[in-house]
């Protein structure tokens, strides 16, 4: 059961970067859909919001991994 639970834990910065890449691809794809659905400024704003959410999530994950490594919390 612990091996299965380990699949859902992020322990290293490399894992954070891989997850961020996947989130970024999905956000860019969703942003493209917004640009098609809402042409003009609204679509561009929604596109930037999608990508901004990924940047914020990546920063929080990196911060959590650094704290985890610093204090050795499992």
C-alpha cells in the first residue's frame, strides 16, 4: 500500500518540473480553445489566466518540496 501511495507524492524538484510541463501543455491547449471561443481581448486574458495558474502552482510545489527537503518531513 505504501508503494501505491508513493505514486501520489512529489518528492523531488525533477518531479515538480515534469508535472509543471504536463500542466503547462494542458493549460496551453485550454488557452487555445479560449482564443477560438472568445476572440479578442477576452480570449487573450483567459489564455494568460490559464498559464498564470500553472506558474503559481509550480511555485507552490517547488516551495513545498524545498521545505520538505529542508526539514525532512515525510
